C-alpha cells in the first residue's frame, strides 16, 4: 500500500477531512492533498507522526 493509499485510509478510519488531518499533523491542507494524490511524500518527521496514527488506527503497511 502506498503512502497516498494509507493516508486516505487513515482519514476514512478516523472519519476526518484533509483539513482536519492537516491541523492534526501541523501541515497545510494542500500538503495533505498532495500526499493523497501521490504528488509528494511526507518528510521523515511527518512520516513518524503518521506512523503513530497508522498504528493507533490499525492501518498496516
């Protein structure tokens, strides 16, 4: 599963919007949008935050 797919799945499981996820991760809405569209990948710092959220919400690799 790609990061784009995992991020979208995370939002679906958490029932939150891209805007809400962006606030949770302290990034802009457009950043989350670009991740989900596969245009960019999160930085290592952001990947650490996401890894915790993936774990908490049962989203595997």
